[in-house]
C-alpha cells in the first residue's frame, strides 16, 4: 500500500471505531440507510443502477464553453428510488454543513468507493467541492481548462482546505458525514496545491455521481446522474 492508502485506511478505521481524529469534523450521523446502498459492496454500483442511460444535460452554459462536466455523456439512476433520493439529499446536506455551493464551479460531483474492514463491507462517498476556481494571476494561477472559464468561484485557501467531505457507512444502520481538513490531513493529498484527495486510496472505486442543482424543473432525485466505472 502507498503512504496515502495507509493514511486513508487508518482514517476509516478510526471513524468506524468512533475515535476523534485531528482534522475531521463529524457533522452528521444518520440512522437509516437504504438497504440497496448497504448491499453495494456485494452487488457493485453498476448492478445497483437501472440499465437505461440518460444524457447528461448542459447546465449553467457549460456546453457554451465546450466544457464536459462528466467523463461520460450519459448517466444512470439507481434502481432503488429511496437510494437515488438519499444520495441526492446528501448533496444538499453537504452544502448546508460546509462552505460549498451547489453549482458547476463548486460542488456537483462525488465518487463512490467500497471497502472491507473488520470483516464487514463498507460503502463511502467522497465529495469534492471547489472544483473550478476562477483563474487569477496572483491568487490562483492554475489553468484547469475550459470548465474553469467564467468561474464565479474565488480561491480562498482556508475554504479549499475543507473541500473534501466523506460519507461512510459505519454499520448496517448508521452512517457518518465528515468534513476533512487537509491542512491537517495533508498525507491524504494527491494534488496538494488543489487540496485534492483520491477516492481510490479509501477503497475500490465504484463510480462517479453528478448532481446538478440548477435543474430546477426536475425533482431533486432526477438531478442526480450515476456513472459506474
């Protein structure tokens, strides 16, 4: 295992055991989780999805900038409607519990992983906020491509240190949502200048989830698109 993987597994171990960890702010404990999410380690994200593919929509003029927010042009829905709604609501919860905003420059995607610790399968979702800060010659001179053009997001170091949020099942009835402070948990960083953590360090990567809150004419659950890997 790489040093990052060791650090990530050590973090998950501590969270499952209920320990306090420097750099981790536990913001929500949930007692009811849809069964289909709990079963994902044995069924995979792909099998948990409906077969029908849906075009990933153009949101907030992304296509005008020739920006592709998803690495695939189509996404799916989870077969279980309760799970689809549960994950969509998680995005809303992350927004309310953090400094993130639900738009295409900030928070719109997350990564699903599975792992098996203490002889028990776990499911996790790693949320990445602050995705496309505006280019600034002095404050943020990193070129992130077409999706960065026109960004309304200003780079602020303190906020970017908290751009990673982790949701994790602790047992068959409980899950935890935590904010990760990468100024403390810097051993998790794969791209230090962007405060980026990698979902593959936490477990087996199952796929990606995209949530487009600007689709106001759709139900919350219908704003969620799942792309299995």
